[in-house]
C-alpha cells in the first residue's frame, strides 16, 4: 500500500531511534529489517518498527519528519510510549 508515512525504528525498547519518511511503509520496513541499505539503521541495528503516522500528502509527511527529527530524544520516546508502551514491533500488524 502506497501512502505517505513517517515512522520510527528502534534497535530495542528505549534503544537507538531512527526517524524516516516513505510512501510505502511495509516495503521500507522490510528493507530496514533485511539491511538492504547501509547507513545509520544498519550500523545501529534499528529493525523494530515502533511508531508511525500516515498522511494524505507527502509534503505533510516530510514536514512532520523534520519536526520530529528536530525534537529531543525524550519527545521521540514519548511519541512511541503514547501508542506503543511495550515497544512491540508493529511490522506484523501492518495491512500488507
């Protein structure tokens, strides 16, 4: 399903966090899990999808991603805690 989305990946509960934006969340998370790309998520093992928000327009998703990235780690943790207090991997719950 192609739909603009902002997401947060984690290495473990309360671990290293990565914030990204994509138009295909299921595919992008699969790529993170498979280490399809080098970089931050591969280096730090960010393979758990712990938070996401869908948007109607990519421009809105990009603006939200920038807002989240500019915020503190505490704010990112609060976002995750608000919807996923057990830090479960949400990948399997996506409608693929």
